[in-house]
C-alpha cells in the first residue's frame, strides 16, 4: 500500500525550519472530521456550503487520521477531538456517530456527537449520553432546507432546547458560524453573546476563528466577543497571520485553540486574500476541475512546486502571529495543548 499522500522535501524543510521546534511534544487537535463514505449516503447540501473540501478526501477513517499525524508530525503525539462530517439530514447519523464513539473509545480520543437541529430535547439528550461525547458539533447546512443560505442563523442549527441540555451537562459545542459576512455579521455576534449569557455552562468554540479568513471579515467581532470570557476560538483551516494577531490581541492566548480541520488541510496550497475574499491557489489539475469554485484558483506547476500543506501554512501563521504578539513558549503550549486539555476535562474527557 502506498503512502496516504505525498510528502515532499519542501514539506520536510518547511516543517523542520518553521514548525517542529515550536510545537509541544504532545498536543491536542480540537477540530477533526472522521467518517466513512458509506455514512454519507443521501448527501445533498442544497448549495449551502463551499464545494472544494470534498476534493481532498472522500472519507477519513481513523486509521487515516492517525497516519496523517505520523506523516506530518514525526515524533509528536497528537490527540484529536473527533467528530463526523454531515451536510444533509438524509445521511446516516446514527451510523456515523456510532463509528465516532467506537473509535474514540478504542483509542481513548475525545469525541463530539454530530447533532441534528430537528432532534427533540429527549432525542438529543439520549444521543448525547449514548456515547462518551464531550458535546456536539453542529452545522449550518442541517438547518431546515427551506431557509436560504444567507438567512440561516445560529439558532436554526443550534436550537435553544439543545443548548439547554448542553448547559445542564456542562458540555461543549463546536460552532461554524453561518452567513456571508461570517463572524462580523452583527446577528452572529449578538446570538453568540446570547448563548454565552443564557447558557453559561456551555463551552462554545468558534471554529476557524469565526471564518475570518481575511482581515475584512473581522469587523468589530473579536473585540465584541472578547466580552464573553468563556468563549473560545479554534484556528483550524485558517492561514491568516494578521487575523490571528487581531484575535490574540482581543482575547489573549488562553482562548485560542489549535485545530486542524483535517482531512481538508492535507490540501497542498497557498491561500491569498483578494478584495476581502480568500482564494486557495493550487497546482493545475491537482484537484480536478475547480473552475466553478470562486475560492479555488489554479497556478502553474512551477508555482505550485513551492506549495506545502494547508495545515503547515496554518501552523506557521499562528506561530508567526504569536511571535509578533510577543507570546512566549508557555503561551504557545497553551494554544496547542493546555487550553484544550482543560476544556476537554471540563466536558468529561478522561485522559
Ligand atoms: Zn470542520
């Protein structure tokens, strides 16, 4: 069997020069998707999400995730928080969540239940307590299909009755914010602050730094959200050093968590911002036909030779931001490890 994905000299050099010495020998990855294609039967997202992530990996069995860490982080021990990947209500939630629970128990990895907003309180509570889940992962495309993409609000896929249960059991939620304005959307900011106020025992992690992939996406969101002291942010699938600086300045290193969003960050690319929009530059033909995707752009093979992994770019960006903010080794340790360990322990995970 061949290697899961190609690892080049440029990757090794990038890792050794910019990453290896800065990371703790053992760290937590707070955002990973683990699933088998057979769980996604019936998938249909109604055009409410971007399409490029499906080009990287059709599935991510736990063996592939473990192998990815062995390839990307030689000599390090990585403990992932794992959860499934669903885009529509017609997929096999019980099978996918059951798979997560089984592999989490086997490896003693922390895990999240992939929740459905149409679950009643009783069903949600039963599903949450069925496995060893630290909380739930929710996603915008599981909202009522009659709501158009830009009208989806957080409570459409993270309903109050489920927040009340998360609050009762002191569990966490991994939240990918909806809407084209991303985290700067005033409705998102207001609803996140409402959650923090009404459900103080729910630990909310805002995924991808609120999807602020370009500085134009921030608005005053980070300073507004800094006022809710328990609110956490993961940096997964984001490579923007300036965004990370703004985030660290607003909330400090104890509320920023390393996460990968694997497997999509196995993508080999360089991300740029143009007029406030992010574009992933990829080698011509490497990821099939990307012409219909405004977030993807092909570059020549020569240019693409210089590209390394999305995940390495993310880590280099946060380390660069940490250094520009004057953070020290213990701050970096807290971003990659201790903040997440504390969070998971509070949600019931025993290492
Ligand atoms: Zn994700």
